[in-house]
C-alpha cells in the first residue's frame, strides 16, 4: 500500500513538472540554434584574392561587406566588433577560412576599414551571429499591409 502511494505521488510530480521541463527544453532548443559569439583575431583578405571564387561561388569583391569563417554556415549574418576601439560592422559569411591558428574571421578590405583595423592588419574582435528569422517571421515581413476600408 505504501509503495503504491509513493508511486502515485511520483507520477503526479512528474505530470506536475512536465510544463517546467517542456519550457526548459523549448528555451534550450531556441538558444542552441543560434551559434554563440566568439572572440579571437580578425584578419582581412589580401589583394591577391580579389576576383577569386569564394566557397559560396561568389567572386571576392573588396568593396562588399563579406567575410570568411571556418565554422559558421554560409549566408550567416554576423556583427563583428573591434574590441580595441569599439567599432562594429555587419557582414555576411560567404567563404571559408582563415586557416591560421587564433584567427576567427577573415574580412574584406571594406569591412576591415569599417573596423579601423587595416593599418595594423589584425585586430582582436568579437564575432556575434545575428539571429535568423523563422519562416513565420519572414512570411509576416513579406505580407502586404491591409488597407482599411473607405468610410463613405
């Protein structure tokens, strides 16, 4: 009888805490889909890469705000902050690299100029991926705004 009572309380407790566990799991899955910010060294593409194909198939254009990352998916938008002067720039990942230890991103010259790091060649930066909109958010943004009926 006592073990049956304990089993009942245990089952009731599991049912009672199910929403808590579900909420925690949902929150964890939301945060784990967006990669975390990383801190490391940024470099920029040299002039000999201009016009060469990137991993995305685009040609490297020094005047665009793009970058290379070893780990972030192609097409990811990131905010790069120069930790030495506080300047930031938003770039799109369209290539792979840099393959030098300690470097986390390789920027186009335009992006490097925006961070005021081109003169020194390297800068300590934070790379923070921007959240990607869900398909529902994209549909909402693309939906036309309803026009209110005329009051005649």
